[in-house]
C-alpha cells in the first residue's frame, strides 16, 4: 500500500507543470551587455536563441531573428537612434518585437519582481484541466509540455512546448492569465498525436 502511494505521488510530481524562467535570465544578461554598449559574442547570442523558449518562438512564429535584430536597437545606447529608421523598413513581425522590447526596457524591475512571484504549478495544472474540458478523452495524458517564460512580443506559441511572453502573464488578471494559459494548452494538446 505504501509503495502504491509513493508511485502515485511520484507520477503526480512528474506531471505537475512549472514555469521555466531560465530564458529571462539569459535575456537580461544579453540586455546588460548591450546596455554597456558592447556587442554580445556569438556564443552569448546562441545561448539566448538556442534556449528552448526562444527556439520554440522561432519554430512556431519565426521570432528569433527579430529578437536578435531588435535587442541591440533597443538596449545598446549607441544604436537607439537607429530604431525609428529600422522600424520604417522592418516587416510587421519585427516591428511588433522591437516595439514590445522597447516597452520592456523600462519595466525591468517590475518584470524581475514578477518572476519571483510566478504562481507556478497549481495555476498551470488548473489551466491544463480547463483545456482538457474541450478536448476528446485521452488527449491530455502524460506530462504537460514545458512552459517557458521569455520576452519577445506580447504573444505565446505552443508546439512541443509553450513559450509565453512574461508581460502576457504580468499584465493579465489571475482569471485572464488562467484563460490564456488554458487556450495555449488547448493548442498544444490538439497538436498531440491523440488530438
């Protein structure tokens, strides 16, 4: 009986989703380098853009290169004057990313405080439960996908993982955030082999 309880507890622990904020730390490291008017090395760019959250937004929404193009224009003091001109020539996707990151630049402390307060597993578990209500039986089985909180555009992309912009979570009410998360999980599970 004790072994059964331990096995069930271990299975539940594996299936409890959690926010992964490691991409935010990498983002702020690159932003700090740029703010000191230096250029990140190729290895530092790769560390950011190869992070699973940024890889997800590139796979699903082709936003990775826009992040790389916009970060220096937004954060590097010697390049900020170029931002307006670059936006005139940029495609809509790049404009959205640059505009968003320009707003994010002034919210660093607010975002950092929010990172420390993210509700975590219980909120994500409730969102998975809400998404499951609108999916066929058996679709929501196994561990939920990873949820990467990053900064790129006030948007989210789901596939093998969820990549969500931190401001989407911060700027929503608890109910709005829960609804948005359920919506994104719904997309993920509909793409699953059972959906």
